[in-house]
């Protein structure tokens, strides 16, 4: 028996060793991508594998994994739980990654000039990335933009008039009791509410929106917490991704959310006869940016660089925008033509000043939820990492949420209860049948 056990153990050891060897060999042909849910046209993953082999003569398999909160993604990378080759964090997380040496420079020179698309990124995006606090490092060397947008209010036009949302104060109007969804993203909520709290200083020039994006002081956190506590009677749920569906079904009238989610919801709602729209209140808001980075432990840096470059092709940027509703950082003539044609087709007529994004485009008919007019962008500011103050922000967020269960959690609890109830009924029926049989 012992000989048999020894043989089995030895065989398993050899098998595991061989499997590990094969895994290491195969790992060089795998590209592990960690991205937000619903944030890419899935067809592009297969197309990239074909394109990469055509360009390099090497085969690659994309392993695609999802996250829905920046902090979850960051924690996995910090702990080294998985050897991702690519991740797509937001600007303030890129700051933290730079500070903690979690990402490496992107060597764009390894891609031949004939297929190098990195310069397609809008100068506006590159300028913004220059403002990312890289702790002595230039963020443009370590990250390439992917999508961007604003934080604002998605609303149902049947129950809400646009003028009601000229100010963030609308979020605690009694009219909207239990009709408000709030994105479960503490920075995206904290930042615009801090602007609202400092609206007078912004108006008279004593406070700038940019400076507020660094402010995580006890006093400011307390002021925002007070505003949010006042808002709680109106909050029907805290959502990470399901707000789009709930707004489409008219179970909520307002959603403090991202512009990209708003685009998706507006289109889906229109298909069922529900009119939704999106706005950025006058006090201002956050403009956010997501970008591709390569973690320091990446095993396939070459394929990672090629993947980022592939996403910078205009035709791929268009496919992504059509699929997910978010706005690409790419700003080529092809993209501008697509923006104008799709806007006219959708019935938009008002020209917008998009010259901050597209060169010379100071009067372009565009979807204002996708591409905001310069006046809207000028009252927005980029978020920054709060460093050691992040814990205080999270504690405030936890206190505010308190016993408010998100709709997703309610559904989860109901599902678990349903499973338990079903199991209980099945056991009772079995017991009844056994008892009946014995009789």
C-alpha cells in the first residue's frame, strides 16, 4: 500500500512539475487583461489575436477578466493575486500606482511606425494625463488613455424638468423621495458635492475646482457627509452597474452616475418608449479618465503594448463607442466624422464647441451626453488620489450608507432566501413522502 501511495505521489509530482513547465511556456502566449465590466466590444478580443499574429508572427490568447470597482482591481494588483499584463484604472488610481511603483513604462517604440497608433490620442487627454501626480514620473510614459467622461445626473424627462437639475441641491428635494440612485463610487460623489458646498468661493474666485480635487480634510469630509445624510431619504439604492436597467424600467427617476452609463441607459430606454436625459449641474463636477497600464509583474509586456496600440486604431475606437456608450480618447478625423454623422442621424442639431478635444472643431453637431460642450468641461475638474486620507473618505462613505441596502444587495438576499426556502420545501416534501410510505 505504501509503495502504491509513493508511486501515486511521485506520479502526481511529475505531472504537476510538467504542468508547471507547460504553464510557463504557454504563459508567454497568453495576454491577461483586467478591465471594467461592459467596457469593450467583445469581438475586438478575437480580432486582436488575429491581428497580433499577422503583425508579429506570434500567437496570443487573450484572457479577459472583469472588475467593477477601482479599489478591488488595485487591491488584487497590490497583493499580486494574479499576474495581469494589462489593467484599466482611473486617473487617481494611476496616481497611486505610480507612487507605489506598481506599473512600468509603456515602450511604444516596439511597435513599428507603420502600425503605430498611439499618436491618435487627443492632445486634451495627454494634457490631462500630464496633470496626474506621478510623484516625479510622467503619467503619459506609464499610461495611455482609453475612455473618459463626466459625473452627472441621469433623469427621467416624464417626472423631472431640466431646470430642476440646474443645481446639485435637487438631489435632496422632497419630490424625489426613494427615487434617487447613487453610484457606489465614493470619489465620484464626494467631488461634485464638495464643489456644491464651495459654490460661493468658486463663483467669487477664492476657491478653484482643481484645488478642491485635492481636498480630503476633516472639515470638507464632514460637510459632504452632512449633505449626503440630508440626501438619504431620497436614496433608493447604491449601484455599481445596475442603475441603467432600473432607470430604463422607471423604478427610479434620478441617477447620480457616469456619462457613459447615461448614454447606454438613454438608448435602451428609448427602445421601450422611456425618455431619459443627462446633465451636469452648474456648480460643476468631476471629469474622469480611464487608461491602460502594465503592472510591474506582467509576463507578456510585448503583447500588452500591442493591445493598447490596437485599441488606438480609429475603427476600433468607433466599435467600442458603439458597443459600450462611453467616449474614446481617440481624436482623429475619422472619429470626428463618426461623431457628426451619428449625431445628425440621431436628430441632434445644436452645434457644440469641441475644439478642446478635436483640432479646429469649434462648431460641431454632436451628442452632448457623449461630447460635452467646452463650457461644461470648463466647470469640471479631474479627481486625484487622497493618499493617506482615503481611509477617512471610506469611513465617511460607510457611515452614510449605513443600513441602506442597494437594490443589488436586496436582490442577492432575496435570491439566497429563495434558495433556502426551496431547499426547505424540498426537504419537507421528501419527509412527508417518507412518512406517507411508512404508513
